[in-house]
């Protein structure tokens, strides 16, 4: 693996494909494990996914529910495959549009059956070992979901809209927690990263282990929802920019006109690194010197004016500062290899017949 900036190796928003087998092999993040990273919209998608799986909402009524595969004493049908594809489509459509969405779905279709097979094998192994999930663990998961909504009423309304019951969700999460426990027991617990491995990695990649430059940025945002409001926003941002050029205080203008974050604090966004914003905004921000302001910049949500207050230039990280990130990366690399071997072992011991 090529190390670029170790600080950027922290968990980012993962692409969900709804299969534990996928996360095990390091490609996907299932709804069960994804919950700790996602916000309210992500949680709504997970509930929708549970509805689709439970009731086959997107399955074509006229489709013949033919047998696709047999895994030990369980069958996989075409409806199972179609339902999961529908779930993935619902999830992907939140992030991708048009041709990019179609390309992503085409890629999914190639290995969707393998993911379902792996899920069944993992769950079967968990049951074989008698791995238990307590009601309190399931309740904790449900509480986490509820907390992603503005109110408990909205949570239950979402369930009702999607035709999902609490019992449906409990069954789904019971299986997912059970599978995660199995992986922790049979794979994760047997992996360790030695201090000497961390030290060796640091010495070999020392020059690449750097913090990015950080800019403290303030923002004035005039929001726009459509083409008409975009034109009006352009007029308003030009007026604000003219006032700024005439000597008006940036903080005062932000408090008066901005609809962006922390407008009441002069639009202060704190310190940011390159790559956290859209490329067009990065280009405007990271060429500024402390005290300078940008010209109006157009984005998907309106027009911005940025001001850079301060800069903290990047530096090489010490071993002490980098070791946790290095250890995590080495662990994840080893986990990916070991879990692939473990899944292969489950497949070799199983009866799998693909029709």
C-alpha cells in the first residue's frame, strides 16, 4: 500500500453495499458496522434497506423466483438477489447520479451473489458456535438509530412509511451483531501489530508522514436553491464584496448577510486542510495569504467569499504522533488478508451449488 498522508487514513465515509461478507473482505461496509460513522440520512437509508429486504418492495411481481444457489441447507433465490440490488440502489442513489450511478450498479452486479453466499456462511458459522446477542445490545443499536432523527416521532413515522416494524429491525440487527462478534472472535482477536513493525514502517516512510497545511478560514455564504435564486445570490454577493473592498469588516458582513456555518461568529470555520472542501473552493482558499479575502466563488449551494485568518504549515510527524495511525493501517492490512483466508476456509468446508 502506498502511504500518502497518514492523517488522511482515518476512517472516511464508507460506501455501503449492505453485505457483511463485503466488509470482511475489505471492500464494503455493511449497515451493521456503518452505523457508527453515518448521520441521520444514512440511518434513514438503512431503515429503508431493512424494509426492502423484509418485504421485497422493489422486486418485480412477475419475476419468476428461480433458484440461484444452494449454500449448505439454505437456498438463495433470484428475489434475494433483486432485493439486495434494490437496497444497494437506494443507498448508492444518495451519493451518485446518472451514468456514474449506473456504472456503480453494474460493478455491484458482478459480485452480488458472492456477497450473499458469504453472508450466509458467516451467519451459519456464528449460529454453529452458539454466538449470542442480548436484547440490550439490540436496544443499544435501536437507540443509536433513534438518536439520528430530530425526534422519536419522526423515527416511527419513517418506519411506518417504509412498512418496517421494530421486530423487523431487531431481527436484522441481531444477525448483523452476531456476525460482527464472530469476526471479532475468529479473525480480529488473532491479529496483532508489534511495536517493531510500527517502528520499521515509520523509518521507511518517515518523509511521507506529514501533517497537511491548515488554514483558519472565515466564510460568507449566500445560498441559492435554483437558477433564479442563484442569479439573485450573485447580485447579493457582489454587493457584499463591494462593501468588503470599501473597507467593511468581514465579521460584520458575515453576521449580517451570511447563511453559512457560524455566521453569528463572523463565519469562522476554524482550521481546515486541503481536500475537505470542494475543489473549486479549495482553489480559492489555499492561494490566499493571512488577512486576504477571495473574490466571490460559485458552488452547488450558492456563492461564497472566504477570508484566511491564519495558517499552520505542515511538518513531519514524530514516531509518537504517527504510531497510532500506522498501527491502525498495518492492522487493517493484516485483517484484510486474514479475513479473506478465513472466508475461503468457510467456503471450502461448505456445500455451495450455483445454478
